C-alpha cells in the first residue's frame, strides 16, 4: 500500500511539474521528440541492413556470428532502447519543469584524469560520443545559442546554459548512449551503431534547432536576438548593457542592433546636471563653458567659428589629435582673451559628450591606432552635427553615426604592420574623411554619400576576401582530413605490426602499398563503411596467413583462404595509382611467400625496421620524459596540464568570425586576425587576415592557453558609437553613486 501511495505521489508530482512549463516549451518538446524518435527508427533500420551486409562479407565464423548476434539483439531490443531514450530525453525538460538546476551530464561526471583507468571499450565509446557532441555544437552553434536564449527568456528562475539545455547535443547523445546500454553487444558493433547515430540523427540536429527557433519566433518570442537577455525574477527581461561583441561582421546586422539601443539627449543632460551638482572635481575631462564671464555665444556663431577651423589634414598620422575642448575654449576667447564668451548649457553638454565620445575612440583597443587617428579627424564635423541636432544622440540611423560605425567595422582587421600609404582601405577612409572636412558645412547629405561609397567599397573587398577565405578553409580542411586519415591508418598498422615477426615482403607490402589504399578508403568512405572493414580484414587475414602455422587445421585454412585473399589484394591495388605490372608483382611476391609457408619451406621472419616504424608515424624515443629531463620548451608545453577548463570553454565558445588581437612572439609583433574556421577532425583553429589568407593555425589547447596568458585577446566588433555611449553613460552613473 505504501509503494502504491509513493507511486501515485510521484505521478502527481510529475504531472504538476509538467504544468509548470510554459505551453510553448511543452509543444517544442513534443515536436523535437517526434523528429528524434522517427530518426531513431530510421537509424535502427539502417543498422539492421548494415549488420546483415557485414555478416555476409565476414571472413570468419566468429566475425559472422558477431554481426548476426548484434542484428538479433537490435531487433529484439530496439523498441526498449527507443522508449528508454524517450524517457531520458524527457527528463531534461522535467528537470527544468521542477525549477531546479539540471543535473550534470555523464560527461561531466567522468573525470578526465581517470579515463586511463577505465576499460578500453569504455574509453573507445567515450571518444565516439564526445566527438559527436563537439561536431554538433560547432555545426549548430548559432542556432543553439538562439534557442537557449529563447528558452532562458521563457523559463523563469532557471538559467539555461549548455549543461541544462534539454536540447543540447550532449543531452541528446548521452540519452542515446544510456539507452544503448540495454544492448548486449560487442564494442565493435556498438561503435558502428554510434557512428550511424552520428550520421542519421546528430548530423541533422540543425533541422530540429531551426524548427524550434521558428516555432518560438512565430509565437513572438525574441524574433531578433541582438543582445543577451537579463531575466527578472518574474521571467520578464531587459536589454543588458554589458553585451559582448557582435557575432556577425555585417553592417546591416549592426544597424539592426543599433536600433535596439538609443540615447536620449535629455537623459544625458540630466546625468551631466547631476554630476555638476556634485562638483566639477568629481567630473574629469569636463569643460564648463557656461560659466565663462563673457556674453553668451549663439549656437549659429559657434558653428561658423568651428567651420573656419575645419580643414583637411595630410596623410601623416604623427600629428597629435585635436583637443576639441581646448579648441572650443580658444574660439570663445578669440575676441576677448580676458573675458571668453559663455555658452548655453545644452551646447556645453553637447560639446562635452562629443569630446567624451572621441576620448573613447582614441582609447579603444578594438580599433587600430592609425584608424583611431583618422576617425578623430571628424571631431569638428561631428560636433557641428550634434550642435545642430540634439536628437543626434538618439538617432541610430543618422548617416554620420552610421559612417563612423562603418569605418570601425571595415577596419577592425586592419593590421598595424600594414603600410597606410599603399593600403586601399586606409586610403579610402582617408579620402572620405578629407572630403567631409572639405565639403561639410550644414548639409548632412555628404555623410550619406560617403557612407554609401564606403559600404560599396567594403562589399567589394568582402566579396574578394570571402572567396580567398573559403578556398583557404577548404584547403586546410582537406589537408586535415588527409592527415587524420594517415594518422588513423598509421596508428592501426603500427599497433598491429609493432611486435610481430613477419616475412619481410609482407611487412613491406603493408607499409608501402596497402597503407596508401587504407588512407584512400578512409578519406572516401570513412571508418564505418563496408569498404573500410573489408580492407582492414585483408590486413588481419594477411597477417594471420603470414605467420608460422604448424597444426594441420591452420595449414588447411591457409590453403583455403589464400586464393580469395590474393584476389582481394589484387582488386584493392587497382584503386591506387600503381601500374598493372607493379600490382601483379606485389601479388606474385605475396603468393610466393604464402606458398612457402604452406609447404613449410624455410622463411625468414623479422619485426618492422626503424624506417618502417617512421613510415607508420612512430618517432623513436618519443616516450614521456620527467620534469628534469625536459627542455624549457617541453616544460612550457607540459604546463598545458595547468590549463583551466574556463579557457577551454572560452575557446570553444568563441564564434567563428571573431577578430582577435594576437601577440606573435615568433615575429615579434601584434597581429589582427579573424577566427576563420574550427577544423573539428584535427581540433585546430585557423586564423586569417583581412584579405582571407591564413596567418596562423593553433590547436585548441594552444589557443586556450594563449587566451589564458592574454596573448590572444578577442576584439569587440560591436557598434562603435553605441559602445562608446554605453561606456560614457556607465561612467557618469558610476561617478554619481
């Protein structure tokens, strides 16, 4: 009776918990679950066919039984596995419904330091799972971020992140792995199932995330995500002023983001008034023109004087930037140095706000110094715009503001090592600023014209850069795939041949010729293909056939498999670039060796040579050293063990397209480069310059370590004007506390 009550109470609690979830989230869960369960049905159907095909190709009874038993196990238990997956999947949503932090996934419970202690099968399975998770997160990065942000907005009192997002790839992959524990199958068959899960389900998760985002967007949940959302206790939200850098490097997206944040001049004036009441000593870099002893100067007169000072400057960037505050003070004292004229309070506020903006520009590490200097040459024109139109600070679409933002956006990748006089971008920005200083009097149309001119130039440059960058990424990804294939093949062959004594011609054939075929098949078909399994079976059969056999049963089997083995070798050699004569000779030599073994003729056996070990990627003396034996460089690399998980996460989370200021110790300078691509198979981050050419490759650990040591600093590619005004407002509020 007690058990029955406990069960009923559990059901009641679960039902109550589900009701706590917003209806939209429950619908999202149901839609995603339907897609995933249908995909699992397709997955197991594919696996059934694959196991049957593999069993028909098996070269031994043991191997055939392995695949038959796996197929039988799959057919009997797939319904239970699918049901188990459904329960684990729903648990992620149920945890959120119960308003508690989601339990950590199995991956986080697995201590990396203890991986060496687990069985090889468990480790092999863990490697397969983490590989799927990593690839899915990279491929679905933006959709995942948007979905998590919308879920976080919908569900109060719970912060949605990678650990508790019920639709995160890790949650889905771990749920499947847990469900597959019901299968009593060999690790070889289990890995095949996982790889099919990766191909059939994980690779298509982007469709689930896209559909989920569309459902929420169509229901009015954060249709445009341009900033992070801060939730209140009741689930409401407000724009967070401390947002990070924009993911996209597109001016149109930047303009949309700008429209989300505006600054009202009256609010800014009230802030300044509050500061003045505290005393000017508390307000650094503020000039009080309204307290001058002379008569008040009208705004129109000040504009006329400013225009007289507005003149083009030469290409040289060595001249000190204009001191706008001092210039205004000089103009006010131009008629009577002992009694400078005063200004109205609104004009004084505008001058100080514009000066603060250019202070920010000249101190913004996200801008190259040479570009800071160019933008600062717009101080007088921008001040004139703001004096004429006090709504300038709240008008995100003003062409003058958009031009400044466009200059900053286009030049974020401009490297200090570039030669300004020879650089097209620098010359274009310089020409635009020169023209504005020459032509701008009171018609803002010149800003709009020059904005269009710069946008057209930037689009043309971006088109060329994108083509180069795409070719760069494709080339590096192709190279990484080839290198990974070589590494996999070399490791497998070395592990098989390292301690074996075989006839020299057999070892030479496997190292020199069959290795090439294995690399080719790995690249074209992958490790879960029938072609790969067949080619590796040739290796195992040839190794077995080339060893010493004395019992009649083994000798009989040798004679039986030899013709088929030689035929498979001949067929394989036709797939690599070798002449018919060379292929024929290779098969003939192998056949002669096997004949000698079958006739029990004397054959010389030996282990692989040092040269062959090198050809299989093994470097002699590559074992680990203790701390005392290490060189300074080796000790530096060993310190990666001290690399904190925080910076690994930061490296993983950094979006492709982010610009980075990178200290290149080898070249002795600071580079500006863009994270162009993350090559998953080699765990490599590729950085390009603004022309799309590769400037460096870093392993994931190397890059995380450079982040930790601040040799690599991500740059903010957000809207310059808005970032500056946020900074100004934040500083004023801080002073007023």
